[in-house]
């Protein structure tokens, strides 16, 4: 009986000893695995930091390109407006050309009236009202600030959407403004002189 018990205890001790050794080995293996996971996690963090740096660089480049595009657009618009002002000063635009520009502005506006784009419905309705006044009113009674607002609407639409029709609307609106200024006599030296004299007499 005692011998049997000793044998059982010996077997149990051997198993316990083996389990302890296995547990120790397994623990060391898990520690090694944990260290590898930590190393992998640290590498991913390094990769994330590098991607963040790349994103920052791309954001900086986007900002630079955006500034460059705006500068170039301002330059083009400035050259165009100067050319149109000079052409109006020389009286190169005919009444027929004015009617064509008004019709083209109306066509562009109505084409985008029902669409979901940066040209808002209330803005389109305002432009159509300006078109009506251009057709019906005497140029001397027309408020040029309304065409300034059309220009601002077209400029915003162009920057938000980049649509070619927005650029066409912008240039047409400015051309119409130059034509109306000519019709009002604002390009004429004698007219401006008489206005200044009238102002000083008051």
C-alpha cells in the first residue's frame, strides 16, 4: 500500500514538475511574443507618424497650389477686365453684341437653375431679374452694383465648382458691366468732367 502511494506521488510530482517547466517555458514564449507585438506596434506607430508627416506635406503643397491658382486666376481676370475696359472705351461693342451677351447670360443661368450645384436658386433668380432690367431699363437708370453682385456670384461658383459655365458667366457679366458703363458715359472724359463740376457746384 505504501509502495503504491509512493509511486502515485512520484508520478504526480513528475507531472507537476513537468507542468511547472512547461508553464515557465510557455510564459517565456508569451513574453517573447509580447515583445514582438510591442515592436510591431511601435513600428506601426512610426509608420503612422511618417504618414502624418506625408499628409502634412501634401496639405502644405495643396495650400501652395491653391494660393498659386488664386493668384493666376486673379491675374487672368485682371488682364481680361483691363482688355474689356479698353475695348469699351474705344466703343468696340455693338448693341447686337450686347443683346447676344444678355441672351448668353440668360441661357447659362436657366441651364443651371434646376440643377444641384453651387449656383443657388435664389442667385439664379436674381441674375434673371438683372437680365430683365438690362433689357428693359435705360442704361443710365441701371444700377451697376447689381452686375457687380452677378460677378461675385459667378466668381464664387467658379471657385467652388470649377465649372466652365461659371467662368463664362463671370466674363460675360464683366463685359456687360463695361458696356453699360460706356452707355452711361463713365468712360467718356467730358461726361466725367461735367459730373465732377456738377458735384463741386453742389
